[in-house]
C-alpha cells in the first residue's frame, strides 16, 4: 500500500464517505493493464463508463475498459478515442441530440466540449483509490451530501487562498470531471448525469469532486489542518442554541465594532 493510498483512506474516514473514491487512469496501447483489473468487455460486454465507475465506487472492483467496450458516446469522444469532428456522420447525428434548439448554438457549445488528444488513449482503468495499484490521472470523490462537499471546498481554499470556480452541465458528468481536470489541472465538480442515475444507479444525494492526482497532497494538507481544529466535517454538532459560544475571533471583531461579546468557543 502506497503513501497516497493511505492519504485517500484518511480522507474517506474524515468525511465518513459511503462510496469508494475512484482512481482513473488513461492507458495507451503500450501501457500495461494492472493485474488486479477485470476486463469489462470479457466479463460484462458493453458498459457505459459510469457503470465501470459504479463497480469501483460501490463494489470495490478494478475495471479495465478498451475503446470497443464503451457503450456511451460521451466518453468515447471526450477520451479522444473516436472522430466526432464537424463534417462526419457522427457529428451530424449528435448535434440535434444535444438539447439545444438553435443549431448554431449547439455547434458553438460542442466546440467547447472537453476532449483529450485524438487517438492517444485506447483504454482506461478505474479502481477504488484506497487500494489502487497504479498512480491515476485523477481521483473522483463521490460525496453523499452537500456538507462533505463543503468541507472539501474549505480544505481547498485553505491551501489555495481562492474560491473554487465551477461550471455545471446537466449531462456528461464523466467528461466534465475526468477530462476537464486532466486538461486544466484544476478541481472540477459535477452532479451525476441522467445516464449515471438510470444505468449506474447513482443516488439523488451524490455530488462528484474530481481532483488531479498531483493535487492530492494539497487537498490532504487542507483536510489534515481542519481535522486538528475548527472546521472538520465531524465537528458540526446540531444544536439550535441562541447566544451560542463562538470562536474567539468573533468576539474580537464584535468588540472592535462596539457590539456585544459573548462566550468563547472552546474546542
């Protein structure tokens, strides 16, 4: 077990996650398929990528998918495995299906669709990040509730000094997490899309944060600091109390404003 696996285990424990975070790696023809991986096409036939993720996040499986195993257009296009450029029959078939009434706006929208370099990758592997025996490109964290996501936001801000900027799309959550994070090196957030809900059985409480693997230490440092003091996920105790104790800096600020001060919050 590597150091980074142990860090993911800590994050799972600190956040009380119910689902395994997923380590995702893109593979070329030259890359070795991890020995721990089942080959999706041989075992199951055709899968959408969210179904492979579900096998990892719920059942703890390591799943390899070749290009030919994919059963959804979005990852094939987003992972750069097929040609969906303007002028192709695939492009013409997709444009009316994007859910954008104006054809010009549909084309403009798809022009910004995140895509990895064409024909660079021929397969992918996804595994529970706590036990994955390979270093991934990204790690997906499926939160069970908004408060877990809020805790992740605070941990990130504590290290970067910035708010997390997010764009949300109703569809293609696989692409707008994995591919976007790989292209930009930034954290991304998505709500599971309808395919993830219908075919991969995601719940209505799930929210996905994707972090580039090279930023795991950053996120971990923020989470670790929060665990030492104010702001950890488990620290919130529900209590409808008035005139409640507050962190000392509250009282310092209120005194500076000439307002009432109260009891200091002791951890």
